[in-house]
C-alpha cells in the first residue's frame, strides 16, 4: 500500500524544492528564537483561516506576528559584531 502523504511530499519537493528550503530556514529562525510552538500554532491557524494561502506565506505571517523577524535580525547583527567564541555562546 502506497503512503499518500509521503508521495505527495515527494512530488511537491520535486516541483518546488526552494519553497521547502525556505520553510526549513523559517523553522530554524523560530527555533532559535525559542518560539517554535507559538509560530507553528499561528501558522496552522493562518492556514485554517485562509485556506487558499500557501504554507510558506502562513509561516511568514506567523513569524511576523511573533516578531521573530525582529529577534532574528537583532541576533544576526549582534553575531556579526562578535568574536567566534562569543557567537558560540549566543547560539
């Protein structure tokens, strides 16, 4: 018996690999900010409320709702101005 979810995922991955890479990067940002559960919950609610929206768009909106963009940009700026040892402590 074929796993339909797995087949669908592999088809989507073949068609739009860049979207999947972007989703992984966004998930990583949420994880680094310590707001993974909140962001995913918000993204799922966005998908429920706006079913015609893409998962990527819903994730981006959720990240903005939780100010993860601001947190991530602030952390990135701080990392650029720190030594290697200091970076390891922040991450």
